[in-house]
C-alpha cells in the first residue's frame, strides 16, 4: 500500500482531548496519497506528550475525556501512551511539517471535518510560532467529500480512533470516492454525446 514516492495530497487524522482549536493533541497520523492515480505513499504517526501540550497552553475538554472512557481499551491506550511519550509538542509539529514538505509540491491537506483536524493543527502551529506546512487554500474536507457520494464505501480495517489507522482508512475511502466520481462523470459525458448525435447516426 505504501511507497516512498512524493504524493500531492496528505490525509491527516488527530486524536485529541477536545473538539476545537486549542485542545490537547494526543497523536497525529497521516498518509500521503494521490487521489487521482489511486496511489499511496509515506505514512506518519506520532504520539505527543500530554503534559507538554498543557505546558504550551492547550486544554483538555471534560466532555471529550468522558467520550474516551466509552471507547475500547485498545483505543484508550493512547491516553496512557501520551502521558509516557518522550515527544514534545514542538518536535512533533516539526516532524509532521518535514513529512508534509517531503511530498510533491504544494500539498492538499485533507482532514475529517472542515473545523477539526486542519483547523486544530493550524491553530497549534500558530500558537508555537511555526509556519503551518500547507497553504490555507489547500485545506480539504474529507467529510464533505464522502457526503457527496454516500453510497461509495470501503471496508474498515485497523483500530478505530487510532490516528494512523483512521488516516489510512480515510485515504482509501477518498481514492474510492474520486474513482467513483470519475466513472460517473464519464458515464454522464457518454450520455451527453449520445443525446447530441443526429437522429439515425451513432455517437
């Protein structure tokens, strides 16, 4: 599934202790991919020290903490791992920026929700004084994309609420959605050509 060739798009997923910019980020997972060619590239995953996030002014949301308690033990392991992680917030953001910059050109950054992953990351980069590694006009919303064609789905693999597993699944789903939309557009164009042909003449 993966390779080292730079890709034009990145699917990112965050596990957090909040629902809006300014919240603690537990982990960042990402997959580089080409939604048109249907290819997948490098992957990124890091778990960030929870106390270091708080030291930088990020906050924890009680509602989100309660939500985590209802998740599987496997998913909740990130809470413990974030307490033990040696990776601070700034090194994690720098590593993710290097990952993005290693891709092809001005990367399109996909997150699952226009006001979640990308917005939280952008705010956090600004908070610590690091330039975000994608142009704001290249932010893309995977949630919007999948709602355009809800009948197109892909089988879920990997652990739910694991940042890398979620990013992998979303990238695979995005590729399937782009392929489905291309097929639909080609079929529509074929019908349009057929409808425009003179009577008695094959298109």
